[in-house]
């Protein structure tokens, strides 16, 4: 099956596809290394490169999670890193965190559902992150999913329940404490101040 760029798709609107696409893991592994493509429910979805503000946010998060993983015995990764959920869905979240208990899913790639996935929105991927990936991550039992909106400077914190559904969590006094990952908390005011500091240094 050809996997040329003409076979890549985008996902307009906010209605999830009603059918499974024709692509599978074998098609994905045939792609050139480094292609900005994910396999989402049987469809090869291409995303443009992120902008500098997106990458600044990601670098600040990566430092936070690198330190957390070093202390907790877990693992943290930033994109591009393949997360193989099944034969028709292989994703590259912006950031992945895996607890010490679940480190066994880390092989050459991540094979299984991480404890936490983070996506940073851009204009081109809002629908993908807020609809398709949210549904996909819930279905495969990802414990926690964060969506970061750079434009609004806002985090949405989603935590899975026993029905494999995400329930949005509130934060208090600019601080969020994960109800599932006890080692994980974030002071949002401090985080955005750190982002602003790096943006200021680069300008």
C-alpha cells in the first residue's frame, strides 16, 4: 500500500470519523523516519511543525517532567516518540509520562498506554487533540490527559474513570494536584512565569 504524502489526511471540523480508516501499523512503519505523521484510527494524519511558543512551553514541561521522573523512578519523553496503542493507532504526543510501576511498556517504542499524555494546541491541531485524541486516549485507558492552550494560557486536566471516560478536573489557587499520580502537581502561575522568562530571554 502506498504511503506517499497524497495519502495523508487532515481532520476538519469537530465530528469524529464514523468509520475506521484503511491504514495499519505496517503502513506507518514504511514512512520515512521523522515524518510529522500519526496513525489515528486507521488514518495517516499529518501535522505541520509547531511554532516557537509551542516549543518553549514543551521545553518548560519537559524540564519539569524530567526532574519528576528522576525523583519518582518513572520515565518522561517528548515528541517525536511513538506510542503504539494498537494496530490502527500510533500517536506522537507532545509529552509522555510513565510511572515506575509501568516502565515495562517502554521498549524501542512505547507499547501500551502511558499514565499521562500531554498535547499542546496549535491552530492546525485543535480538533485532533480535543476530539480524536481525547476519545482515543480514553478508549485505551490512559489515566490522565492534559491539553495546553497557549493562546488562552490554560490547562485542561482530564482524568479517566471506571467507564474509560475522561472527567475534567478543577484546579485551585493556580495549583493542580493529580488525583491518580500522587507525585504530580503543578503551580500554573509559576509555570507561565517560567515560560514568559524564556520567551523574554529569546526576544
